[in-house]
């Protein structure tokens, strides 16, 4: 994708949950989308997923999906031949991604922007079989991409700065909130934060402090809404009182360090017994509701949170200009 060029054609590699979500978003923004997946039933599954996603896009104020702009092509060389952007959503396996980008590089236009949805495999680990990885970078979404705003943009050691700028412009054009990480790290930022919280959650359930349902209930009625309004650092800045973060450090840093020592130095493993306990509790609670119903409920709730946040931000920005 040459600098300043308007993106018209996107190829999505992989028609799973993430790929279908990206596809729906791109179609809703008027792009021509080619989806590539070799699974025999992937095209039918894709259309089923698009129908399920469309009500959420409508609630976001986006137009109906124009499936006349959608093509399905199982052969990667044909799928990327006219692409301005390639958004990869394949398996989280280094070997798969290395071979894929080698083949994409051979067939895609030389100016095409190459983006990986990988949730944790850095660009330099994916690009070892490419001749020139200057146009490859991470565009990691938060699931589901059609709804959640953030995209982590992460360059590799050989990624061109112009490619990073183009990726940020592209994601903004389809309504996303791209944030560039200053350097690569396995897992990036979102998944490292989620993993840290999940580690403690599993430890608490394993120890019998709470059940799975109780843990979810606690999060959705405490740090969930808190962090939707303010991030961790702003939250503790406010928690420090009139002196802000300095007050937090003085009053609470010592106690927090003790909690870190108490919890973080003890390994938490998904042993067979831990897996069994977690699955039994999930199956007995949220597992009694279908995935389709849970996805719809999640989308309604997240949409309400995002809409409220945007409306409040708009009002605050309007007040600041008065």
C-alpha cells in the first residue's frame, strides 16, 4: 500500500472467529474483501458468522454488509494478488506464519501492507523466510475486532517506519483505536495484562477462595467498570488522594509489594486437576448457555459500555472548548 493510497481491497487469511470479525468490519466500511481459508466448510461458516455479527454493526451505526464485495478464494496466491492490505488471522504457530508470509510475499503486490493478527508471536519470529520484511508488522486486535476498538501495532526490527504509519492510518479509517508499542515483546501488552489477571484468578479458584462464577461477578462489578473509565495508573493516581500517584506510592505501594510476593512467586499451572476443576465449574455455570447467546449478550454489554464512554468523552471535549 503506497503512502497516501486509499485502501480498497483487503485479503483476510483465515475464516475463524477473528477472521470473520475483521471481514465484517472491513465490509461495513465499504472495502472489497477476499477471504482465504482451506477448510472445506469455511465459506459456509463465514457467512453464518457474518449474519450473527451484523446486528452489532448496525447498533454501531454502520451500514448493512454488502456481500457483493466479498470473495472467497482458498488458494493464497490468488487471494492476495490484488490486495492493498493482507490481514492474517491464521493459527498461532510460528511455522505456519513463516511459510504463509513467504508465499504471500511472492504473490502480493510489492506495495501491499502485510498485517498479522497474532496475539503473541513477534514479527521477527514470523518473517525469517521473507526476502524483505519491511512491510510486515503486527496488527493485533482485541476480540471481537468488529466491536472492540484497540489494535496493538508492533513493528519488527526490519519494518519500515512508513509501513507503521500506513497501518495506523488504515486502522483508524475503519474505526479502530491503534496504539503503537515502543518495542516488541512476546504476548504484546493486552495479553500480558490478561494473563497476569487470569493467573491470579486461576490461583484463587484453585485455592477455593471463590468459584469461577463468583470471580467473574467480582471483576464485572469492580475493576471491569473502573478500568473502562480509567486505566490502572489513573485509577491509583486518583486513589492517592490530593497528592495523586505520590500519595498512592506512600500509602499503598508497600502493601501491594507484599501481595506480589505472596502471589506472583508461586507458580500456577494448568495441571489436570486444575483443568478439571475449572471446566466443571464453567460447565455448571456459564457453560449452560450457548456460545451464540453468550456472544450476543457480550456484544450488547460491551456496546453499551463503549457507547457510554464515547458519549461522555464527546461531552467532556465539548465542554473543554466552551
